[in-house]
C-alpha cells in the first residue's frame, strides 16, 4: 500500500508538471499568434517597421525631385509664365512662347505623357548637381538620355537655363 500511495503521489506530481508545461506551451503559442506590429507601451504608438530612407548624400536632390521638376517644366497644359521659377535665371518671353507652342504641338502629336527616369546624380559644385535624365513616351523609339544640370536656389532645385532648353528640345523632338 505504501508503494501505491507513493506511485499515486509521484503520478500526481508528474501530471501536475505536465499540466504546467502544457500551460507554458499554450502561453508560448498564444504569444506567437500575437499581431506582428510592435507598439510602445508607454504611449501606444506603433514603432516604424522600416527605417526611414537615408538623406540624399551631400545634400543632393533625389531622383523623384528631379523627375517631378522635369514633368512640371514640360507640362504642355501649363504656360511658361508659371514655370519661370523652375529655371535658373527664368525664361524670356520669346523662349517661353516658343516652348509653349512646341509643347502643345508635341501633345497634339501624341508624344505625351512622357516619363523621366533620373539616375547618376552627381555634385557639380556648390548648390549644383548633374543627373542623367532618360526621357520616354509613346512616340519615342527608345529612351533619350540627357545629362542635365540642376541648381539649388533657396532650398528648391531648379533646372539650369541651358539644361531647361535641352530638356524642352528633347521632349518636343
């Protein structure tokens, strides 16, 4: 009888340990099924999942900034007088009227919408950069790539004047 009481006590202890282990496994399983988003407990704000992109090296513009600028300068629906601040030194009335005419003609000829893929952004002196801009569109046989110059004026990137003329000529050819 003594053996029986001992074996029952041992069995109860083993079952208790197994039960505790099962509860632990269930706890672990339930932790694994928690949502993946991590939150700061103190304020309830989610932590960012991806680090923010690094700033452009040396204060250079981003490809998105430059392609957006190229889109704005070549927009056939916007007159040159609204684009003067996008070009270093502005746009003269003669150049502006010619550019507006050429852009509208290119639009009527089905050359728009155009896309601008910017790559190889390099510093070109203080507050200046160059970049390769590949222009493509529905009437282009293939992308036309131009190396264009950009200038930072008061925190805004603008096209250097001759680069703006080259871009307009390529976009309307």
